[in-house]
C-alpha cells in the first residue's frame, strides 16, 4: 500500500490543480487521498508521534527555518520569475478575498498534522540520510508550481523541500529516539526532566 499512497496523493493534487482548477479541490483531495490510504493501511503509529520531540534545539531550528523561508520569499519575490498574471492564476483556482481566509486557516491548522503524520510517520524512514519519502514529499509541490515559476526555480524549490523533508524527519527521528531511552527515575523523573512530556 505504501507505493500506492503517494501515487494517489499526486493524482489528487494534479486533478485539483489542472482538471478542476481549484485550490480547495487540490487541498481537500490531497487530504482525502492521505486519510483514505491511512484508513486502508491502518499503520500502528500513534498520533502522539507528532509531538514527541520537545528538544529546544530542534524547536529553535524549526522556528528559524520556517521564519527564514517566509523572509527569503519576500526579498526574492522580484527575482523568482513569477508569471505576470500570478494574481489572475490564483483567482482562477478559486481563491479570492472571501475564500483566502478560510483556506489559509484550514491550511495552517489542519494540513501540517496530516502531512507530518503521512510523510514523516507512515512513509517515514529512520535513516539519517536522505530517504525516498523526502523526495516524494518535495515532488508533489512541483505540480503546484508548474506554470507559475520557471523550470529552474521549480527545480530549486524541490531541492530545498527535499532538504526540508529530511530535516523534519530528523526532528521526528530524534524525538522517537529520546522517547525510547530508558528512564532511571521512572515517570517522576520523566516529568521533572527538561525533556519530560508526560
């Protein structure tokens, strides 16, 4: 099932963007494909894996990574080569002053949890090196950028997202490693320790 799940995700995103020309259709289809795959596969992965890593180092790095990406996009906007009619393209996907707010709220509050569980949980790998899931995670973003950025920038974006996918997986992997360490003080020590999360 693991080979089929990302295929369904790619098909859902492609249908939403190119056939239905709907940002909502792409996002909801993306989530429907993920949830359906997970319901069929029934992976033995607890939801709590999304919050296992409470290491300050990783939290700070995550905040810096997310923050710097937004700042970089702001300063590089004029150099990225976005198509002149980008606003019209966004509107053609059904996003306007009325639909943008709920879309962004749903995207910010729901999408991260579904994505993390799918790409880093279900399709994740314990390896320290690059994994096929890192490339699969980055690849579907190219579908969204086609027609909006030059090919060279799309390739660059995918490369950056491969690294980002690898980084998030390391955050998840270290969190699991920390959870598996024996606790000489038992539950009390786990609660009192700086990394305690129970």
